[in-house]
C-alpha cells in the first residue's frame, strides 16, 4: 500500500487515467477520428500500466534500459535526484502559491494581482525585506502594465470583480 | 417691467423650443452619441489572412471619420473554427467598444453546422454596419484534370476530389456540387487557401472552389477556371462562363461584414455607418486597399442585411447536407 | 535568380533602412526575451507603423523583427530556465545549468554565436535552393510530410534517457495531449475534458511549453528560495568570458552543421517550426555526443539547440516565398506585411519580384546577426541576473510567464493551463522523467496525424501512397535507422561489457 502512495506511482496512475480516458472516448468516434488516438493511446496505457506494476516487480523496467556508452544522458543525474527529494509540505506550499496567483488574477486582474503576488511571495517565502519586496513589486507591475497594456495594447484581464467576464470554457 | 421680462422670457423659450423642434423635424438628433476612446475590432482570423489585412487598413483610416477620433485595436480571436471571435462580439456590451468583422458565409456556415447554441451566436441578431470585398466564388481545376465545364464534372464516373480548407470553402463545395449534381469527395484539412492551391497543383486533388481574385493569381501556374458562381460574367475573367450560363443559376459569394453586438442602439450604429460610408469614399483609403490586392466594394447596412438573409436561407436549406458530409469525414 | 540583388543591397545600405533594421532587431530581441511573446506579436504590433514607410524599408524592418526574436528567447532560457519562445525549449536543458554554475556569460555568448552561424547556414541554404524551391515545395505532399514528421518523432528514442518504457509512455501522453481539441481533418471535437469552447483549438503550445519548462523550474527555484540556497557566483565573467563562448562554438563544427541542417529540413515542412527543430536537434546530439556534461550544462548540447532554431528560418522561408504557404506563423505575418505593401505572396513572387525575395533574405540575415551581436555585447551584464536572490526573482518570473501566456490569446484559461503543465512538469522531473519525450510527442503529433489522414483521403484509403515517392521512402528508411540505432548500440555495448567482465 505504501508503494502505491509513492509520488512516482501516483503520477503514473494519473497519466494512465488520462490515457484510458482518451482510449475510451476514441472508441466512440468515427474511423478517421479514432485511428491515431487508439494507435497511440492503447500502447501508452499498456506502458504506463507496466510502469505501475514495476513498483512491485522492478525487473520489468530493467529489461528496457538503454545504455549508450559514455553518454551521460543515460546516467541518472545524481545531483538532480538528490535535489528532487523535496518535503511534501514545501511542494504543497509552492503549488498553493500558484493557485493563489491564478485565483488572484481571476478575481482582481493582472493590475493588482501582479504586485500583490510579488510582494507577498518575496516577503514571506523569499524572506526579502519589505523595501526590496515593495520595490520589486512596483517594478514588475510597471513593466506588466507598461509593456503589455500600454505598448503592446493587449487588454490584460481585469478580474471578475472589476467587470471582466471569464471566457466560455 | 415685469410684463416685458415675461415677454422676453417667452420669446427666448419659444426660440429655444423651436430650435429643438426644427432639429427633430429635419431628422438630426439633438446630440451625436459618443463612441468609446478605444474600440476593439474583433475578427475570428489569424494575422496575415485577407480579412486581417483589410481590417487593419480600416482600423488605420476610420478614426478620422468618427467623433473623437478613437483608437482602433485589431484583435485576432481565431479560436473554435472561427466561432470564438464572433462569439466574443455577440457577448460584448452594445456600447460601441467592440465591433465585429467576419466573412459572412463563414459565420453562417458555422451556424448551420452547429446550430445557434453550438455556434454560440445568432448572426441575424447582430446590428449590421456595412460589408465589403464582395467576390463571387469559382470552381477551378488542375492542369491535368480532364474537365472543361460543369457538365463534364457532372458526368464524371468517379467522384471529383476537391482540396478544401474548413468553413465556407467546404460549405460552398458541398452546396454547389449538391445543387448541380456533381459527384464529389473532399480532401479536407488544408490549412489556408494557398495550401489547397499547392495541393491542386501537386495533384492531390482535381478541383478547388475559392474566391475569384485569389484564384486568378494562380492561372499562370496552370490552374484552369471552369465557372464563376454568379449571374453575370466577371471583369476579371470575361471569358469564363457563369454557372447560370451553364444552366445552374447559383450565386455564391464571399463578403466581409462589419457589425455591432445585438442590442446596439440605432443612433450609435448610425455613427459607425456614416463613418464607414465616408471611409469608403476616401481615395487614400481606397488606394491602400487596392495596393494590398483587394477590391474595395461597399454595401450599406440595408444591403448587407439582405445578403445575410439570403445566405442564411441558402445555408439553412443545405444544412442537412453539410452535416451529412461532416459526419462522413469523421 | 541574381537579378534583384543590386536594388535589394542598395536599399539596405541607406541610412534609413539601416536604422530600421537595427530597430527591428532590438524590438524582436526584447519580444523574444519575454516569455509567451515573440516575433509574431512584435510583428503584428509593428505592422500598422509600416504604413507610411517606403516598401523596401518596411520589408527590411519586419524581416529583422522576424528573425531576431529567437536569440532573444535564449536569454531567459539560459539565465532563469524559462524559454522566451517555444523555439528555445531545449536551450534551457544545457544553458541553465551553465548559468547556475556561474558561466552565464559564456553560455549567452555560445548561444549568440551558434544562433548567428545557424541562421546564416539556414539563409544560405535558402539562397542555394532558390532555383529549385518550387519543385521542392510541391514535392512535400501529405505522404512526404508524414514521413518527415515521423523521422522527427523517432528522435524520442534518443530522448528517453535510460529507460525506454518510461520514455515512450510519457511521449505517448504528450501525443494524446496534443490530440485534444478539434480535428482539422475530421471536424470532431476530441477529448474535451469538460470544455465546450476553450479546448476546441486544443492545448495552446505556448501555455503548455512555458508551463512545463519554465514554471516547473520556477517551482523548484521557489523551494530553493525557501531553503535559502545562495545565488550563483559568476565565473568566466566579462569580455573574456564572452570571447570564450565564441571560441567554444568553433570547437564543434559538425554539431553546428548537423543541427542547422536539421533545422532547415524541419522548417521546409509547413506547420512544423522552430520549437520542433530545437528539441529534435538537441535530442539527437544528446545521444550521439561523448560529452560527459550532456544534461548538466554541455556546450555541445547548447550549440545544437541554438543553431537549429535559427536555421529554421531559412527552411520556413522556402514554402513562404516559393508558394505563399507560410512556413510558420511568423512567416504568415511577414506575408501580411508584404501584401499590405502591394506585394501579394505566391508563386509569382520569384517570377516577378526577385528583389523582394532578396530583401527578405538580407533582412532575415541582418536581424539574426544584429540581435546576436547585441546579445554578445550585453551578455556580461545580463548574466548578473543569476546572482540575484531567487526569492526576489522567482515571483517576477512567475508573473511574467503568466502574463505572457495570457497575452497570446487574451484567454484566462491559458493561465490555468500554464500552471497545470508547470505542476505536471515539476512532478515529472522530480521522479526522474525527462521532459523531452513529452515535448516531442506534443509538438509533432498533430502534424503527423493531419498528414497521415490527408494522405489516406488522397489515396482513397490505400496505404501504398506512403511508399510511392522516392522522398517518402528515403525518409521512412531513415526513420527506421534512427529508431533502431540506440537500441542496437545499447545491445552491442552491453554484450561488450559482459564479454570484458567475463575476460
């Protein structure tokens, strides 16, 4: 059970669910529309299932290892893997910040979400002092408004609270 | 003294009232509605297409003919097979800040294929301003194709393959071949008319159906026109018979329409209509459109509405055939 | 063919044109630096300004913007691991590790030199192919295009990094993600994921790529900020470092040429652009190289990535100038500029306006070279970004990524796609997966399916169409050879190792 809850397994499981979603829907499409999705989706689902089974039987994956001599592309990057062991709480915090950014942009638009996000992240996550955080927030806000809105004339999203509508999903 | 003040007051009041009455009597509104300082010209096509180029030229020259000389920003909202941009305008507030531009048959083809709910708009509810670029559609064949007339194509023992893009090109092929009785099969998926032309010249298919000005450029490469879908011969191709002359009275044309969202007040629409009418008499603007390779025709709001109604009827009539072909390509 | 060179060059050496070419290069460079934006948006904004210009000046201006953005995109790719344009995705893999160990100046200089030389090779190939360009374009019908894209897809075999099952599985996921949306051939809205409108056009590639590359790294950097990981110290600084970068490129001439040729070939196939050549050329180099630093900041890998994406312009311009078929979205906007100035683009262009063709060629060259020279000169100052605390840099990067992603279509849901793909990319990297198979699958699948099904429509269902033309057959055999190479080599090397052990 513990192995099933490991990050890699959950990732493979989610990808498998997506692949199966595509395969099942494709079965209901016309011939030309389902050809490619089935040709790719079925083998992909099988390979993902094998990756999940390999959690209990690692020998399955070992047979498919590819070694190309000295090329270090084939050596696991030990430094990267060491770094990759992040605490789950840290990961959750970072994802939380991104969700906050998305919600902020949706509610109050880029004009207010940009400086607010930069300020709060720099101060509370990045542990910068207030002055640096405020300065960087103002510079970022000025750039986003100046370049995107004024120069390029993109209508940056103003937020649901300020009258902009979310597009149709 | 009081009596004389009353008389002066009465005369002044009467004068002011009569000014107001006389303004209304000669049909002039007492006040011209204001247009926003920034106006989005939303088109459902990517940058570089014919509609995009013409719209950018309009955006450049139109401000001087509108009160306050507003800034126009062209927005390419090209998603959902050409529906996204039209939907954006349909959902916009009718305050003049959003003006839509679209090829009329494109928008109506989407409505016919997906229904009003599926398309996300009812084109008949838009407030038309004017339309331009009225071009008849044509049918042309490749250098090695054996056909010389519509009847030749009709008599073909096997389905004639047509290279096609999506939207109005495909719809017009389905409508015309159904109306004439030409056995047809589609080679869909070509991204843009130039790619379809390359397919024709390469031999991927035997025929294409595209606008006359665009097709005309490829005659030197071996493309052969068979017919123009109109009632009168075009000055561009005086030697090419019309479909009517060949016994098939079909009128299929492309036109680029500009419109306001549903519910836009008449007074506001008239400001845009007047401005656009003056624009299409501006020699500098007309020269710029011609330099870009397009013919700047002009149809006012009333004529545009007639075109839309007529095309809408045509697409409604052939909607089952369009859906049938769409289902078969799946 | 050579008629038209003289008036094109005469126009180039006027002070007004030189000024606009320089301005265009700077505009393109800046647009490329900002994630999500690029030459398409910069050219679209610049178009109205060209109305009052003399025709040749306008074309030089737009061409310079067109080609200068790709090097601009390399700058954030190297310094903060965020590709400025989709064509710089693979640049992050080698460029950013170099910057992290303090060699940012050197990496920027390598990138500038490789970009300039790759661009020149690409344009030179365009010039050489002018006499045969129309037959070349007409040669690439749907069967040939499918085989070419297939060749690109089998480079996934080079990108799997250690385990074929995991690599191919993630490549398959990338392919399935690209099939979401309206099929341009069949008109069916596939795998809607609950959407009725937004996903009609599929998952937007800029939102996906900046998310999976840029935001995933931003998440990792954010955690470094939390841990207080110090910023990089700069080594190989100053002009010396920049010059070293130039010298580095000349140590790998075959990598430069091979990657440039890859870019050119990819560019010729319409609908397959710089983002594809970047990853495909890099993936091939990564597996063939003996450099132990591949994946950890390899000079050779960086050269492969940056030379190929600039060489692509030469390939993109082939169908554009020969037939009016835009080789990329940027070429479509360039065509719009030409049309606005009274030069409709099509097969007649080379017949009747050869001087315009030369203006475009020289404009693309000038844009590439000038942006790279400017980049080379400012590399030592730009590299200082890597010394700034990540806690301050990371939120700025996140907001610029999200703003750039939104700006492409002005659609809020693109922001969510960017975040979603960033989280997905982060988890892939954390669990030892490479991003390249997903990216290659995502970028190439759409073009492969379209060409495949169109070919079957043409042949009325007969698969023999894929074996009829010599071009198609050569590409198929090349795909088989490329696909089998890593497997066979691995097998023989393993055999050798066992033999040595036994001995």
